[in-house]
């Protein structure tokens, strides 16, 4: 087994496990993730496998339901990234002259600020709802997709088969749609998987900084942050959701790099 196949297999396995946990959470979670109980800040027991938080909520059930949120936010944010970044990158890669310079400057303007910083600024302005977080993540991540697509288009636009299509009168839109796009689809798909991992990590970071989904949502980042004050009583309050974030991000990243 090659290293690439091993990475792909490991990535797919991690994503599949997290996805199944999220999909089956309503049936396999032993408790309502938002239901408070009298057993507050308990350690791992036969009843509460990962203990309970400061409100008596079952940590294991909340981690499972948190997967549903992350697997909704990540792919949707990656889709927004592709919807904005792919057409922009195609145009920026094929255009020349002032239009090319303008498009590159727009990309550089967004890339100048780190994704998390830009996401924090926009989220503070618009509010932390599920839709807003998805849109914010897509907006801050699209330049990476556009830059990748632009580079691929620039490497293809001077190749003989593109020159041949241009010489017989094919319009730029047709060249982009039927000659260039099919040759970069795989790279775009790989970048989307990586974008999912980046979106999940950034969303968790927003939650950790207090700008995730509002309570009582089982947001992994918020769970990590809220558990910090009680690490001596139950380390799993932060470790369990933190590990879930790490494994999910790793899974999608490995899939993306392997496909690429």
C-alpha cells in the first residue's frame, strides 16, 4: 500500500466515522444534548461516558450532536467558496491586461488579512447565526480557491490544445467551460475537501472565541472553551470536543491532499 492510498484510506475512514456519528446522533446519543441534569461536572461514568458539563448536560451526547453542526457548516462553506472562487479564478486566469491586474488585486486584498481575523470582524458585524457563519466562512476562504484555479488556468491557456481551440474561433467562455474546466475539476474537488477542513477549524475557532452558534447549540468550539474552567474536574469537557475537531479536520485534509 502506497503512502497516498494509506492517507486516503485513513481520511475516508475518519470522515465516515464522524459522518455516521452525526447522522445517527438522534438515535445513538443516550441523552438530549441540551437537557440539564442534577449530576453536574461529573467524570466519566457508566451512565455518562464522558461525564457532564457545568449544567449537567451529557458531554458524549453533545459531542455527537456537534458533529451534525460541523458537517453542515463545513461542506456548505466549502460550496460557497467554490461558487465564488472558481468563476473568479477562471476569469482571472484567462483574462489579460488591466482586467487581470484588477482581479489579482481583489484577491490580494482579501488574502492580506488572515481568515480567522476577517471572519471575526464580519461575524461581529452580522451576528453568529448558522447561515451567517456559513456565508462568512465562504467569503473569507474563496481567495485561496480562486488563486489555485487561476494558477491552473494560466498553466493551461498556452498549451497546444487551447491554442488550437482558439485558432478555430472558439469563444473564451467555451474554452473555459469545455477545454479548461474538465482538466482542473479534480484539483478543485481536492481543494473543496481541504476547504471543508479549514471551515470546520475556523468555525470551531469562532466558537472558542465566543462567536460561535449561540447556546444551547452543541458547538464544538464553544464546548472546548466552556470546559477550560473545569479541566481539573473533568478534562473530557474540553478534550472530547477538541479531539472531535482535530479528527474531523484531519480526515477532510487527508482526503483532499490524497485526491490532489
